[in-house]
């Protein structure tokens, strides 16, 4: 039986590696999905950013339409 809340999918990209979300999560709003994606990108960033330079989470709705993209990036700049 389908729940009353919308389902959101969180596809993760770490550098060239992708991890599509085939299950998703039922959340009460896009704002809640944004919070979940923020926590995910921050957590993954700690592990992946030294190697990947960018971590990205794409949030899709029940129709698999892109709703949000969150990115964490690591840039190293050396003067001179």
C-alpha cells in the first residue's frame, strides 16, 4: 500500500562514480528532501572529497524529475 507522503530519490555522484537510488524515501516535502540531501552530501564529502574533488546529490521526485542538486567541492589553491 502506498503511503500518503511523496517519495524522493537521492542519486549520489562522487567524482565519476555514480550511485543511483532505486528505493527512495518517503518524506513530507521537498524541504525535507533538501535537508536529507544536505546531510548526505556533508557526510559523503568527509570521505570522498579528498579523492573526488566533488560530491553531488541529485534529488528526483516520484516521476523521476530532477528537483534539486546539492554539491560539495574541494578546491586547493597554492599561491605563486
